[in-house]
């Protein structure tokens, strides 16, 4: 006669078998999802077909590449102003090849978003981080956070498997953490939501292109005469390392305008359009210690605590724009920069008010032309050569 215990043993074994099978299925699905994201989603994020900009999704791979490739890296971080100024190849030549300069700046950069990359940057073990500092560094984020910023944070958290619990509540509060994908499964699910669109774009690009059929895919080219700033080459592309040093740049709109090869006249460009631009919230400090400033100072603290030298660089603006500023409009920027001047392991190079910047050094209101990149590179190396020599 079977006892009660003997009757229960087969049942327990069956339950364990079912649970084991379910666990195995979940792991398989997870691996398949990860594989799908790598094979289907990431290329479409990089080429800008399902992403506003490929650079919004490339930073974690870039930090891994830098950590594996260089033991004397200098990483430039900031907005498109920094992206258009920081020619890592030229800077490396001026530094006599002693350091590797990488440009990881991106359009619309905000310290509150960028801070999600802190651990990855530290893991790359750079010698220095060059942080853009400017009125935009302390601009208002808006409340509640715009969906565009939330979605960018969600994508970053998922791509980098960011552990949000590492961030103190005064830096990233619990309510916002709960709006972002926190667990690994949530992050996989977030990226998996791109699969349908990525698959559709991939069919357009890969399959129709293979048979020479016309494609209506919205991807952008990363190299050649049609190279677009929206596109980023994948890490296995032979141009990848050079791209990280000197990415694709904007066209020189100001030269086109002056030569009559643009839809705008120079009077229109420097008229009400500039007045509106100079008063946009992004190009002006909010005037109080806000989320961006708290995040900015948190990044400085984390980098210096890790022994990484921080170089704060104030980037110049087209002098025509500077002349349009109201008296005291950027006083908060000036006073905040003064407050940072005594921080350990922090060097400040403020070019905002330097008088050697001319209109020809810019291709629009804020971004540098090639002449500007060359001047910037020479000025920066001249200012920090003593620091680099002591590294």
C-alpha cells in the first residue's frame, strides 16, 4: 500500500519538471530576444531608421570599444556643439599621439540623461573626460519630463542594462525610476518593442536592396558623399574607430546662405529667427539649481572619485549671437563656472567669451565650421598640454 508521502512524490517530481521546462523556455525566449535585438534592432537604431539619431544608441558600445582599444583615452562629451568642435583625429595629432581622443557628444545632450552612462564611462577607464559646459548645461528640463526625454532615457537604460538602484533618490527619484525599465526582462521587453518596425525596415533595406528593387526605407548612409549625421557605423565596421574620433559633421549652412545657395537670406537668418533662437530654453540656464545641474555635478563627482581628470570646456558661439544677448542673460553660467574653479581634478577651459572667435568659425549660430574646429583644437591643446604631459 502506498503511503501519503509516496503518493506525493510523483506529483512533486512532475511539478519540478514543469517548472524546469518553463524556466528553460523563458531562458530560450530571452536569448532569442537578445539575439533578435542584436541582429535586427541595433542596426536600425544605428542607421537612424527607427531612431531620431543613431548616436542616441551607440554610446555603450563605444565605451566598450574605447576600454578595449586605448589605455590613454580622452572622451569628449556634450551636445552637438561639442560634436562639431571635437576633432579627435586632429587633437591626437596635436598631442603627438600621446592620447586617443574620442568624440561621444550628441545633439540635445542633457546632463540628466547623460548621467545614465556614468558607470560605462568609468569602466572605459579614460585618462580624462572633456565635459562641455555652457548655458545649455543648466537649462530647464520641463516638468513633467517631456516624452522625448523619457523615451531617450528608457532606450539608454535598456541598451546599457543600467542599474537604476545605484542612483540616489536626490539624483533620480523613485517615481521616475518606476517609469523606466528597471529589471533585465523589462529592458529586453522595451527593446523588443522596436522589432516590428526594425524588421520592416530591414526587409526594405536588405532584401529589396539585394534584388535591386526600389526601397522606401528611411535609413541613412554612414559614409561616402551621402553620409548623414543621423547614421552611425556598427562596431564591426572598419570605419568605426575613426568615426568615434571624428564623426560626420553638419554642412556649412552659413556659407551656403552667404553664397545665395540656401532658402534663407542672410537678413532672414540673422533677423527674428536668431532672436527666437537665442531665447529658447535650451540655450539659457534656468537660473536655479535644477535637475540638469545636480546631474552635471554628480557626474563630476563620480569621475573625479574614480581618479579620472575632468576638463570643463565652455564652447564659443557665433559672435553675432553673443551680441544679441540681453545684459546678464548668461550670468548664471558665469557664476556657476566660478564656483567650479576650485574643484579637485577639475580643469576649466572657458572659450565662450574669447575674442578671437569670428563669424567664419561657425556654420550657423552655434556649431563650428572647419576653420572653427581647427582653431578650437589648437586652443584646447595649448590650454591642457601641461595637464596631458603630467598624465
